[in-house]
C-alpha cells in the first residue's frame, strides 16, 4: 500500500482486542508471524487477509484503512448511489441545498 497511515490503527485495534501481534495472526488463521510481517517488516497485506484479520479482532476494515467507520446505513446509501447515477445526483443536490442553507456550498 502506498501509505502506512493504517498501520497504527491496526496496531491499536489489535491491542484493544487484548491480543498480541502473534495472537491476532493466529486468531485470523494467517500464520503466527503475519501481523509482524505487515506492521514491522513492511509487507503489503492482501485484501482477503486484512479482512480476515479485521474480522478476528472485530475491527472495521474501512476504519483500519481510512480512519472512518461505515455504518450499515452508510453502506446502504453508498450502494444505492453506486447503482443509480440519478439517485447519486439527487443525493448530491440535496446535500448542496442543505450546504447553501448553512452559508456554505459543496465542491
């Protein structure tokens, strides 16, 4: 991955789960040294393995990667916007109207 901003979030989530790097790796069934290899040695994780690790430590993949959590409602809105350009445009228009009412405008 191009930047390493996600690594401290992953490390903190592992600690919050009460696990060591080795323990998190084993709980995710990834091999004892997997977390060490991505956090310390700088190897890039695969999406599937990072997803398994997040599941094992009960962490959100979007939060680990971007620092933003996505609720089920957020995901539903994003899916609908992706499915329909018309719906996406309508949502963006509503947000723009709201922003103008608050004295600001969306880009």
